[in-house]
C-alpha cells in the first residue's frame, strides 16, 4: 500500500508538472547565437511544413519591473503574437479573467498571484520598466511604458503566476529596444519525439541556429523527480522486506508450537515433502492475503487521496502543499499499472522466499526424537 500510494503521488506530481510546464512553455525553442531571428515569417512557414509540427510563433523574452497600485515587483516580460501564440501554449485555457487575444499596443496579461500581491485588476493601468533604455549624459535611463491589464491568467504553477506577464510582440520590441524576435516557439504532435524533430528542423536551417526541447529546458527538474522516485521505490521496498521477515518469524514460532503435531503426521505416513508443502502453503496464504490487501488499499487510497488530504488539513489546521513552496497547489496522483504489477510481483516473490527456511525446518523434524523427549 505504501509503495503504490507513494509512487502514484510521484507519478501524478511529475505528470502535473509536465502538463503545466508544457502549457506555459513550448515543446521546442529555436533561436540564433546572436539573439535575434531575421525573416522569422519565412522560417515559421518552413517549420509549419513539417508534418509533426502543430504550431509555431515568435517571441521576445526580457526581464523588468512592474509598477502597480499596491507595489513594485520583478517580472519576466514575454512578448507574444496573440494570433499564433494560442497554437503553441495554453493561452486561452489559462485565462481566468478578461481576454487573452486583444492585447493591442497597450494590453498586458498578468499572473493571478502577481495580480493579488500588487493589487492589479482588469482595466488597471500599470507601468512596465526594463533596464534597457536610453543613454544620457547622466547614465542609462530605464525604459518605461504604460499598459492596461486586459487579462489575468492562472497556470496552476506559483512560479509562473507570480512572475510572468505577457504583452504583444510589437510592444516587447519597443520595451526591449529590439527589432527582431528572440526566437520561435514550436508545438509538436508527440512531445517525446521533440529531440528528433528539433534535429530535423535545425538541419533545414542555416548555420548559427540552436534548438532546445522541453527536456533540455527542464532537465534538472525531471532528473531530480526521476531520482527521487527511484530512491523512494528502493527505500519503501524494505517495508515489504520487513513484512517478509515477519512471515519468517511467524512460521518459525508456528513450527516450534506444532512440533508434536508434525511428529504425529510423520508417524502416520506424511512425507517430508508434504510437510514442506503444508508450511509453504501457509506462508504463501499469509503473503498473498497481505499483498492483495495492500493492493486494494493502495489503489483505493491513490484514487481518493484528495479527500484524505483535505480531511487531514481540516483536522490539524495545516496546508500539506503550500503553493509558495511547491510547484503545484494540490496533491495529484497517477496510477501506473506496470509499477503496481511490479510491486505486487516483488511482494509475492519475497513472500515465497520467506516461507522456504521455516518450511524446511518443519520438514526436517525427526518424529522419533520429538516423541522421545516431548511425547
């Protein structure tokens, strides 16, 4: 049960993270080493001819500050083309207030957590400030532009919702004082083919371009999740090992208690192999019963974990998954039936091996000696 629940939570966590990241980030990003893409329109047309590509859109990425009614906060400013961005990222799905596609020259989309902390509402006028500005005799003057909040989005990931704003591509060019997009974002049919598709697209472009897939952009996160999952599987497997030792100790005590009964059975003609089979069957009944009980309880808890977590939070007044600490705001689960089968088989195998030693001890009992001293 412990193994099934823990691995289901880790699978759900990984799947939820992947869904939310890929809803905000693209599957592939293509850019150049000099930081700008010339003639991006014709390049996008060429990319869209690939049968595995679903969408492509230009973007500009820069950092800055947002000055809002209730304070100032550092943000990542992302310039997008509203006409094509929704083909690549879940722009329409994440909007919770206002609209997403009517940015114009002065519209801005802000994250829900950022809006909450800085007191922004639909229709408010805010200022975006970037360090790239005009050089004067007194030094660099930061670039500042006014925008009207046209939409508030919620990706479900605190990091994005508290630090990201979207403006139109043309406005981002003026803000960053760049004439060219930073790169092209691409969405593909199968995210697990992103590496081969990126290589194919790069081969069709001139030298000087580079490509990164969603795996490259989030390599450390998913590697850490995979490592944690493997370590947790190994650690929790010792729970089953402890249970196997419990079967051994139970059967050894049973053999000690039933010495006289074993001697009587053997004196009546029961063979050594039959005694061995009796105690191995008993041990396997314990192992199979425990495994099936753990399997049922593990699946039941995995599919109903949210109500359990809410009950624990209500009873103890705690927040199990604080959204300002974790990437997600809930405790998702995803049952992988291959892993469940692997856990079940491992449990049964350990149970089987746990019965061998006490069963052999029972089978080796000498009825003559037992009758002489205990008869």
